[in-house]
C-alpha cells in the first residue's frame, strides 16, 4: 500500500473513532461539539492530509485534558490521536 493510501486509511479510521465518541450518550456535550468541529476540519480539503492531522492532534491534546471526560472516552481519543500521528507527508 502506498503512503498516500495508508494516510487516507488512517484518517478514515481516526474520523470513525471520533464519530463513535460523538454517537455515545455518555460523552459530554462540550466534548461532542469540539470533536464535531474537529471532524469538519479533518474533512476540509483546503489543506494537506498531514496538516489537517497535525491540527487535529493539537486540538485533541487540549480536549483530553477536560476533567469532565469519562476515562474510556479519553482512551478512544488517544486511539484517534495515534492514528492521526501516523499520517506523514
């Protein structure tokens, strides 16, 4: 598989994980809002895949610091971060 194909697959998996978090009834509304905005940014074709991934990782780092977040949601967010960090130019 080419790097580009691997990057697109990693992005798809990360977005899928984030969408699962949004769909969960136990995710606080403020976190759902942040993640929804982040998915919009990830899907924005204006920037390269790696730039979008880097921006999302930075935002996710802030979101994971929220003290109101359930621990299993934080774990899912870290999984998404791991996928996004694997995206390279």
